[in-house]
């Protein structure tokens, strides 16, 4: 079995991942099935569960590098697709979904986990917090194949970026309530979770803004423009530097990367737009690098599915995922966006938001952190998280195009003035 513990086996592993990913990705084009679903299934096929060709433990440094770097670049590329004129119309919905929606999801799933699995409240809420983030690594590629209304697309994509910060902060806040072996739980003041979230969000936004403006100035000929022929490389550096700088300040690196992407994708708003050929090069480079990262992320996730552990909690886990999809997500959507009167959401828009709720990179990374720290019940939380990833990607992501068509939210089906 291949393991990435030497450069020879790492190269061979990459060949297996990319060659197989290329084939299964091609097979998804005509039926318009999200490629991430095919990559996940391919990972299961070549992983320890079936063919025993590849094994990369979820706690390994290689896997953590792929998850964090991949999520950062995908978020940055997704941020570049956000248009300020559309974002301004739905920012209230995005903020509510990213904060209130995450809390509703976490506590709904926490209640369900406590009731169905018998988990103590603190671990049940921890499970709900891990599951609370949506997945930009899945949503952004899906919407490239299924063109839906811009403001609906950007609302869901932006939610998936911003709620990573909320979900992560919530997880680490709940961890403060779990006592270490032989010690009492840490007493947390009521304002500390709010303080942690605001710090993570505000600093992440500020870092992303500064990095984005700096990259515009370096690339645009209306600024300094010294790197106008190296726009793609500057974008790569900007995305990774934004993440690293925010993480160094104990803020959300993912939010910083997404914000930097938004700034660089809207250079005209700052009078620092790119030359046409520079924009084309950046677009092609971004599409290629995010495709590579999607292959790596989801093939590796597929190889890490522990079917023995899933089987131990199969029926209760399936019931939890049904509640996750059919109860927690609708509660989060209706409890968040109905206050946004300006957005004028219609029933079919809300129904689409309720269905498009994939789980992936960030919950997988958070569950890996819990296992690595030896948190009680971490293996159970990890198994339920993988079940959510499998089912939401294979069921929801794969049917996004069908649901969008049935709900009449495809871009080509709607008059231009309603988009």
C-alpha cells in the first residue's frame, strides 16, 4: 500500500490520485454530477477499505497541509468570483447565516446527538459545532457547473466562507468547557465566546483587506504594477500569506483568504483593475490550481473513511444526518434570512438554500484536531462527521442541478432583470 512517507511513494501516490481523478472527473461532465462526489468515491475505491492502494492518515502532516492549503486556495478563488454590487444586496443574509445559522445548527444537532447517542451535553454540542460549517470546497466547484442566480450563489458561497470562522471559534470555545484528565472544567465568562468570534472575524477581515489591496497595487498598472506579468504568482502568495498572517494573529485564516480574494476580484471598485490578459491568466491559473486541490482533498478524504467505525453507529448516525439535512438546515435558513427584507428572498430561493448544505473540508479538519488531541468521544464525533461528508456530498451535491432546475433558480431560466 502506498504511503506518503518518502518522496518516491509520494510521487507515485500523486500519479494515482491525479490520473484516476482525471478519469472519474471526465465521467461526471455530461450528467453534470459534481466532480467532488466522484473524487470521494474514487478515494474510497483505492483506500484501505477496498483496493488497499493508498493510505494517508487524517492526522498526518501531509493530510493537514493538503486540507489547509487546498481550502485556502479554493476560498480565495471563490472570493474572487464575488461581485460587490451583488454582495451589497445580500450582506445581511450572509452575516445572519454565518452567525445565527451556525448556532442554530450546532444546538439543533447537539440536542439530537444527546438524545440519540446519549452523549453528555458538552460533547453533543461539540459534535454539532463541528458539523455546523458548510463547505466552500464543494459548493464553489458545484456552482461552476450549475449556474444559478448570482445573488443566491454568492449568498451561499459567502456563507460557506464566513461560517468557517464561526464554526471553528465555536468548536474551540466548547473545548474550553471540557476538563482535562483529573482537572475541573475551565470557567468561561459569558462574553468570552463573543469576544473570540469578533476577534477572529474582524482581524481576519482586516488582514484579508490589507493583503488584497497590496496585491492590487503590485499587479495593477494603475498602481505600482511592478508585477503585472506575474499576477498568478502574486495571487497565490496573497492567498497563502493572508491565511498565515491571520493564523499568526489567532484569527481566521480562511476568512482572511476569502476576503483577500474578494478584494482582488473587485479591483475596479478601488480604481486598480487588472489588464485583460492578466485577468485571463489569473482565471486560468486559479481554475487549474483549485481543480488539483479538489482532487487531492476529496480523494484523500475517501481513503480515510473508517467503515468499521461507521458500522458501529450506522442507524443512529443515519438518523442524525436525516435530522441534519431536513431539520437543522431549514431551521438555520428560516431563522436567519427572513429578517433580511431587502434581499426579497422567494420561497424557491429559501428551499434551494435549505438543500444546498454540503459538509467537507473544515469539519473534517476540526474532527481531526479533536482526535489528535485525544478528546473523549472524538472517534465517535469523527465517524459521524465522515458520515455527514459522505451523504451530503453524494446526495445533496450530486442533485444540486436537478433541484436548481425544479426550483427554477438556474441563471438561464430567469429573466435578466430578476437575476
